[in-house]
């Protein structure tokens, strides 16, 4: 049960991070007297980036293909 709760906490923290960034940007722009982007703008940015097709050079080595997976795996392990 503890393992499950720890993972739920991590998922919630990751899901709320863009919302927190949006609130911080909104507060900063209001303090500067500007309107600024909405609170949901970071979520729209994430959605846009996930919809993009990855581009790789045709002559790229296997290291370029393996590096993103190695980065994600090492981040998750840490």
C-alpha cells in the first residue's frame, strides 16, 4: 500500500507542475502590470510538444537513438 501511495504522490506532483508554473507566471505578469498568458498555458505547451514528430538526421548513429531513453531511465532511477 505504501508503494502505491508513493507512486500516486509522484504522479500528482508531476501532473500539477505545469499548473504551478502557470500560476507563478500569472502572478509575475500581474505584478508587472501586464496581462500575460493564462494559467493553462504550460499545459498547452506540453500538449503541443508531445504532438510534434521527432526529427533525426538520416545518418545519425545509434547513440542519438539511445541517448533519450538512457536519460529518461537514469532520471527515473535517481
